[in-house]
């Protein structure tokens, strides 16, 4: 009886052929994975790029790429870690840091001049970059500098105001045929619509090419809009007379008015009040010998709330 139980127990513990087969497959797979992770591969990766500081006096002979293909050499493990960072972060390439040839006509992309680690997160051996050279030629034709404007619609949150946008650069150089260039006096960016704004706004805006044959020194401009709280002010102004020489004497009642306005915080000072001028034109007196008051001059970036009184009474003595 004991011998029978021992034989049964031995037969039960001994693995079957199927189990042994799968164990061998698992071990083989692990060995294959370890070998694959340690094997060195060459792999091509596509990386998004953006170029800055383009040469202003040259034009590209081919379209500036938005992506470059990079052949990297790395172990299977490092390659797996690199690919885990997809989609890759856009790399900014400054042409001022690239090696140039042919009297600065062409610019060479190399592993030493492009920081691929910022996108890959790991040091890798770069075997080749495609394209590896940016080709430029001298820009021919007429050129001139023109201002840049932003088609802007901005509505600030209640109690806030915005200054005029600051565009950098404020002027661009354009190249092209004389007939095309002469018709252009301003370059515009893409439209900008801002609603319920209560803080400073900063962004890059794409330049809209007015003509496919026109070359631009920049493709984008930086736009900064300062937004701050509005402060209410009230000032008293004397009323001046326009076209007063047409009459012997013009008497105004009252001779002063109060102007209530809002200005953006930290952009308006008391010294700016000299830029306000309240005026009347006696030639536009109505039948009641009254004349409307208007501001003939005022500083920028203010919003007039009220003028009190809106009109004054005149006593005119004619020549």
C-alpha cells in the first residue's frame, strides 16, 4: 500500500510534456527579450522642429521643414525608453548657432548644434539628420520695411482695460517684385479675438503673406497686451473757444466743466491731465444760445464716462 501511494505521488509531481513545453517557451522568450534589449539598433525617428532667427537677407531654396528625420543608434532598452516619450516635444533650432558654409548661404544641422536630448529625454548616438542642410540664396528684387498690425477685437472683463498691443518686431522687411512691393504698406497677422480678459496676454501670431511671391523676414511676431484694472478719475477743465475770432466776444456760462473718465491702472498720471482740452464752437450754437462741449484733445487709453454739463450757454457779442 505504501509503495502504491509513493508511485502515485511521484507521478503527480512530475510535470507533463505540455507544461514542460510552455516553460521552455517562456525561458526562450525571456532570453530573446534580454538579447533584444541589449542588441544595438539603428532606428529612424521623426521629430517636430521650429527654426528661429532666419536670415533676413536670404530666402530658402526649399520649404523650411516642420519635422526632421533622425537616425539614432541605441540599445533596444534605450530605444524603448526613447520611443516611450512620443509624441516628441518640438525642438527649437536657432540658426545663429548652426555652422554655415558658402559665405553663410547654407546652414548645417548636426548632433552638436541641435539639442535632441530635450525631446528624447536620453542621450543617443545620432547617425544622420534629414535634411542635414538648409539651403539659402540671396534675395533678389526690391525690398522695404513695413509695419506689422494685428487685426484685434478685445473685450475686457468688467472693471478692466487694455493697452494697445506691443508687437515685436514692429516692422518687417519684405522682398519681391517692385510692382508687388509698392502695393504693400502694412503686413497683418492672423486675427486675434479676446473675450472677458482680466490679465496680460502674450502669444505668437502668424504673419499672413499678402502674396505668394513676397518674401518676409519673419514668419511670426510676438504680441503683448497689458491688461489692468480701470481707475476712475474726475478733473475740472476750463472751456476754450474754437473759431472765436469770428466774434468780438464770447462769454461762456459755466466756464468750466467736469470730466469723468477711467484710465488703466499705473498708465495714467496727474501730469496727463494737461492733454485734456474741453472746447466749444460758437458757430454751432443752437437756437437757445447753447453749445455742446466736446474734448478736442485727450490722452490715449482713457474712456470718457461723462462731461458735466454737456452743454454751456453763450453770450455772443458780434463784431
